[in-house]
C-alpha cells in the first residue's frame, strides 16, 4: 500500500511544478533571511574579536585605561619590580592611507621579542622562521613597519618602499622592511588591516610619548600554588592581586574575553531586532507554505476519497502529506542556505556599517560560516514547514471518504472554522497586549507580544474579509450588473484560499506601515534633537587619542587662538572621554552594584547659549546649572538612566586618582547619539579629579552680522592634521546621513518580507486557476469573453489587496506604537514622540493594492485563455 501511495504522491506533485516551485521559494526566502542575518551579525562580531587577537593572542587578561592611556612606567614596575614576566605592552591607533579616506588601518606598536607564548596572529604565519635580523631592524631602525603580502599587493608596495599614512597630527612615512604571510583565511582577514611597528616607532608616529594603550597579560590557568582571589575575575594566581594593587586609579585589569562579551552585550538589542525581522519573513513564508499544502491536499480530494474507500487509513494519509512537506522543506532549506550565504555577504556590509556608526569600529569583516549557524537555519525552516502543514494534514484525515469529494463541504467547514478563529484571535490579541504590559524590560517578550498581535489579527482577517465583501456587494450590487458583483462573490466563495493570502499580505503591509511610522517618528525626533543641540554657528572637531601634557596644551593654545579672533563672540567645548565606575557603582535609591568597568563621560564647558541645547526629560529650575558647575554632580542621558536604573538624586561612584568619589545625578536629558548612554559633567568638576586631556570639539559662536564662511576660512588656517571645522547645517546633514545609514538594513529586510508576501498572493492565485477550471469554463460558455474574464479576475485580486491594505492600516499603527513605546525603549532606552504621517497610509494601501494586482496578472491571463469545452470536461 505504501508503494501505491508514494507513486500517487509522486505523480501528482510532478503535474503541479508551479505550486511546488512557489512553496520551495517561500521556504527558501524565509530561511535565507534568517541565516543571512545570523551570519552577518556573527561575522561582524567575530571580526572585532579577531582584531583583538592580532596583538593579544592567547593573553588571559588585559590592563586598560581611559583616555590618556597607561604610563609606560607601569609596565616596568610590573615586569622588573614585581617580577611578572608574561606581559606585552601595546600601543595602537587607527590611521589612514594618504589620499585613500576609506582605507583605515590599525597601527600596532609591539615588542617584537615579547614572550612567544602569546601566539599573536601576526606571529602565526607560514614563514615561522622570521629572521632575528628583521625583528632587530624593527627595533633599531626608526619608522619601520611590517604589513601583509595582500596589503602590499593591493597598494602596489614592495620591501624597502615608503608607506605614507595620515595620523591625527599629519602625514607620517614608514619604511616597509618585511611582509607577513597569513596561514589561513582568518589571519588573512585580520592582517589585511594591520601595520606592525616597534612600540617606540608607534609612540613617535602617534605622538604617544611615554604612554601605552594596553598591557596584555598571560597567566597560567592552574598553577600548583594557586589561591582564590575574592573578586569578579577568575583567580589564576596571586599575580592578579599584585597587578591590581599596582594599578593607578584610571586603569582596570579585565579578562581578555570580557571585552568581546561586552561588545556582544552592547549589540544584543540590535541583534535581537534584526533577527525578529528575519523571523517575520519566515512567518510570512509559513502562510505561503500553508496555502500551498492546502492546495495540494484539496486538489487531491477525489484521489484521497478513493484511497480512503479502498482501505487507506487516516494515519497513512497524514504520513503522506507530512512526508511531502518534509521533502519540500529539505529542498527549500538547502536552497535557502545557499541564498542565505549570498544574502549574508550583502547584509554584512550594511550591518558592519551600522555597528561602526553606533557601537565600535570593525576592521575588514568577512563572512564567516559555521555549521551551527547553518544548522539553526535548517532547523527553523523544517520546523516552520511542519507547523504550517499540520492544519491541512489534519483536515485531510478528518473528512470522511464521501464528503472529501465535495468542495462546498470544505468551504462550509472553513466558515465554521472562521468563527472559532475569531475567538482564538481575541485571545492572541489580548495575550499580546498583556505580555507587552507585564514583561518588564524584556526585549524578546516585547517582540513576542508583537508577533502575538500580528498572528491574532491574521486569524481575524478571513472574517473581516467576508464582512468587507458583503458590504461591497451590497453597495455596488444595486448599481451595477453581475460582472461587478462577481469579484466580491469569488473572494468570499474561495475564502479557504483567499483568506490566507490576504492575511499574509496584511502582515507584510502592516509591518511595513509600522516600520515606516516608527522610522519617520524616530527621524523627526532625532532631527528636532540635533537642531536643538546645535547651538553654535561653527564646530571645530579635534579627533584622535586624547593625551595629557603636550597634546592637551596644543588644544588649549588652539582654543585661545579661536577666542582671539575678532568675529568670535564666545566659545563652548566638549571632551568625550571615559572613566571607570567604582565597584560600588550606583548606590542610594538605585541600589545597583556594578563590577569595575568604563563608562563614557562628556565633559562640557558651557555658556548661556549652549545650555538650552539640553532637552531634559523632567522639569528643571534655575539652580540646576549652578549645581552642575559648582557641586560634585553629573547629569545622565536617557539611555544610561534606563539601562542602569538611575534616578535623579542617586549617586554614581567614579574612580579617580584620589580614589572613588560619589557624583549626584542632577538630571536626565535626551540623547540619541548611542544606545548605551553616558554621563555629563562640567569641565571644572572633571579637572578637579582627572588630568587635562584637551578637547574633542569646540563650539564657536559668532558675533551678529558676521560672514560665517569668512570666519570658517580663518579657523581653517589655524587647524592641523585631521582637525576640521563645520557649520551647524553641515553637521546637521552629516548627523542625519548617519541616521539614514543605520536604517538601511531595516529597509532591506522589510522589503524582503513584502517580496515573500507577494509570492504568497501569487501562489494563492495560481492555485485558484487550477481549482476553478470548470466554473470558469461555464462562465465562458454562457458568453463572458476572455477580456471580461481577465477584468473579473484582476478585479478579484484588486479587492484582495484593498482588503489587506484596509486591515493593515490600523494594525500597522498598533505595530508602530509597540515599536516606539515598547521595543525601542527597551532596546535602546530612547523615548520618542509619535509623528503621524498620512502619506504612510496611502503608501501602505497602494503597496497592498499594487502587489495583489501584479500578482494576479499572470493567473488572470492564464484563466482568460481557458477553453470552454476543455474546462467542462475537466471533472
């Protein structure tokens, strides 16, 4: 019997290649989107991890400091005085190739004869027997460097050629004395963006005299005399306690892997939101699979009835359909994996660009593929297919051999099922709302609530479709003939097919409307914030590593020269730095404890014009700015307050050279420059506890009636290296360009979901072509022309799109509300105003109408070619 069933299944499937192809496309696209996001995200983070290993290798710990770096005397003290041998000093900074602004490189200064046990990536090469002479030259000859063979080939350089780089202090020349040969793809990726020099050369080129960026530490994991150390770090040896005791107030000892984990945690919300968009595509694909499998089942109702009549059991029918679904899932998943790898390469550029703009720098990310990621995608594809095929599989086994032959019995059963679905949809919608209200700060549960709401409205869509069709038929039926009433009747008569297609299109369009409204609201909020924040006429940017002493003095001299310009009325300044949070962290009402870590701090020197640029999230009084300047206080950004649970009146302990000091939180203000947030304090407060590191930017306020272009030209003459000056309008445009870049990936994924929905509608209409052969033949036989039939079918698809659009509009608003006030606040700590844009509604309706109409053109043309005689013989 099984051989008969398999043969019957195989023969039927081969006769319907279009439906099989569309089902496979639905599975493949859903799997491809999910896999591509996972691959691109993991590859971006892996690029950051590998870049760190270029100089840390197998180091277990790292000594790091805030801006200003470490005093190199600390390295000597630890190695000579304390006897800790496995230490590797590092100086690193980003530089650029002259006349190639997009070619960024990480310049790393190291000790070439450091302990070989660190196994840094630059040391692990094909030519392991690097001559001592080459390493000696790196130390003894000034301004010498090593680059990879691939980099030399790309730049057209040979050994002994000069490499010109741009640093924060102008152009510098390095002589290439050797080429590094990577031994695998990973090391090739990392080395392609590295310039290796001796530590003294790096300090000279970067003007970091006497300073180190970090010190890598390698400690045996389980020595015989290991003793536990009571703190958050793993207790390897007493050396850790010795190191911590020797550290100055601005330095931290962290586990080597902790920074990678911190970066991963930093991008967690971004990653979850991207994966949710991928799952949305898979959800839309599930509707397509359900539609296709329902068609494959119902198209064989006569065959199933005959098989049941000769003794085939319900279990055998169920296994047959599940087996077909598994076959489609396997093929679709395999294609999806291939497409996902190709799509992942494109998304990698978008995702790494967003991470570069918002979180941290990523060097030359390349797509990394692991079996685990492919396995997760395959499991999702197969699971989604099985879930989508269960309803039609159970439907085929539930109907008796007699009723299975009657199409009307199916539609009457579906209408009874629609009534039950309405009740279930109410449960889903109420459950989604309750989950959103009661899930605290959970991003995953917040997204789950949106999926519950979407699924609830999708289950309600067939009932709403029937209501719309009755309304349309009543309104237009009295004013026109049968041909005008027929499209609405055809949608209602085939609700088992059309309902699912409309639901899939509704989900995609509502998600598009919701995302458009959210992005539009966010764009307007950010635009208002940027315009409010930019109070000065011109802004001088002072990029690069911030160092005490000489470099800070250069910044001070520049500020003094700016103040002396005749057309300048006043100045303001900011220093973007970071400092260590003391182990006690936030206390008082906040009651939070934190391990030692760095937090970003913006140090402001304000005037009466710059203060209104802060948008506080609460009422303020005139005393706030006086306390900000005179007392030991800070104000915090909204994301920082949200993520850290900080309230006004709480105190945050910061590590200074004099020990930990409490700073009271005076206020919370809006800031959309990052999702982790930062602290802000007055320059007077900062200078009381920390050394002067100069400035990151200076705001220039011109006198009334001054020609700003002429003033900008005067300022440009005072600037050196990578210092630059921009007008407030130019800075506004640059800020909004960064905003648009961050949402490019969202736009891409949104249109992929819409494309899958389009395939779903097309699939449903193609299925109807086969099922309506007889009734269309009757219509042709009673005098309807092929042109009228084309208009009839096109009208039906347009009605499907119209209904999907009308339902999608309110659902899209609900999605937008959830995204703005639940998901984005939980993910990034931002609050934003809801900005209504009527254009989004028209775009959503147009998208649904056009997508459905386009999807119906080919089926309409094929149906119009139906020959009456052949159609009437088809059953």
